C-alpha cells in the first residue's frame, strides 16, 4: 500500500508541477502513457479497484491533470480496505 501511495503521489506531482513546464498543451501521448502505465502498476500492486477507472478517465480530460486523482484513488482504496479489515475482525 505504501509503495502504491508513493507512486501515485509522485505521478500526480509530476503531472501537476513538472510536466506542464516541458510540454505545451494538455493532449500529450506521453501523459497518456504515464497514466496507462500507472493504472497497470497500481492494479498489479493493489488489485483491480473501481476507484482507478474514474482516475484514469479523468486524466484524459484536458485540465483535470491538475487534480491529484491517482493519490485520491489510492487513499480511497486504503480507506475501503481498512474498513473491510475492521469488519472482518469483528465477525
């Protein structure tokens, strides 16, 4: 979970701060490849979660790259998994 969160934060920081400095325009194949690769890595690390789908689709909309959707998705997966673990221990 920690590795997934670090990757999500790093990708969001890259897309918000660094990437716009070097590439003009929001429609860039490099940005799309980064999002596709991150979706694959996060799915590998955490398994498939529906939270990743809105993050991936939202990143395809120009201007939405400035919202840290990957970080929010991983945090939501963590919150959900933690809640399920607590519910399992109560059973």
